[in-house]
C-alpha cells in the first residue's frame, strides 16, 4: 500500500500561490485582445491632461480617489493604473488586488461616485486598470480622509482642491435661477481695476475695496453667476476676470 503524505505550504507561499491562481483565472476570464491594447496605446500616447491621468500602481489609493473625484466634479475623465508618467506601460501583476484597494478607498467619497472599471490585458501576465468617470450630476463630491473633508476639480493635467468660491458657484449654478446683484461702488472699483488688469484674486479685491473676505467672496461669486466675470481655479488662489460677454 502506497502512503500519501500531505504537506501544508508555509503561509507566504500559500498567499503567493493564491495570487498566481487569481491571475490565471483573470487571464482566462479576460483574454488578451490586440485591438484593445492598440486603443490603450493610442490613449496613452495622448499624454496626461484635463481628461486623462496615469498612475503606476495603487500604492496610495486615496490619491487615485482624488483624481476620480476631480474628474466627476469637472467634465469627466479617465484614470489608467499601470501606466507611468513617461507613457510606458509596465502594467500590473495583480490587478484584482489593486482594484480591491481602490474600491475600498472609494468608500471615503460622498456622494458615491459613478465609474466604469475595466481590466485590459497587455501580455506577460500583466494588465492595466482603466477607470472611466463621467461628469457628475451630483457635484460637488468630496473625500473624507484623516478627519478632513476635501473636494477636488481638474485644471489642465492637475487635480486641485476646490476653493470655497468654486464650490459655491458650482452648487448655485445647478439651481438655474436668475441672479440679482447690486452694482455699487465696490463693483465699480472692481470693474475699473479689470479694465487695466487681466484678473484679480479674492485677497486683492479685499485690499482694493477694503472689504472683508466674506463680502469680497460673495460679490465675486454673484458676478460669476451673473456671467459678468469668469473664474479660473488655481491651487494658490482663483483668478477672476471679465467674461467674454461683459
């Protein structure tokens, strides 16, 4: 009679074995598609910009959530995980694990985000994760992280924190109501300044018209909502300038 010996793998080797089997199952479920890979390479060749963000991996999933929130709060966009900033495509060895930590990190988003998740095999047992995020009808979305509550928007190829003014303009613009404002001495001072200068910040308007931050902010917000001014968000301070119609 032949004896059969059963050996238990060490924990580390067992985990490795499970990951390898997970990759094999993923490859069987999502076969390699040459056309899909070509489309990915064309997309990557466009480079990062207003609608496209690259991440090498999900080492800091909360940062990936920020990018997704920024796209949802602006005009939508795509995040590719497994692509370097220089445009190379090393891919991910364990994409399901990366997707899992991203989905967990998305629990910090309020309201919840709509997105499409896609695995793109690139060969050599590696894949790229693609997240397509549409522009949201429920903006502004925000992230709860380490006790703080932050919201983000997309500006060129960067995701930046949205200022109080941007948040308020976005919130009130959804109401689609007529905007009324008083064109007084402070507004005259502002428009005269913008006749001679391309833009102004909230702090500059405060000093120029001797206003509190609350009053300066409120007046600028109303003028943007009335299409008299336009706002250009920046991390160091939004710029307000005359709208093309004013």
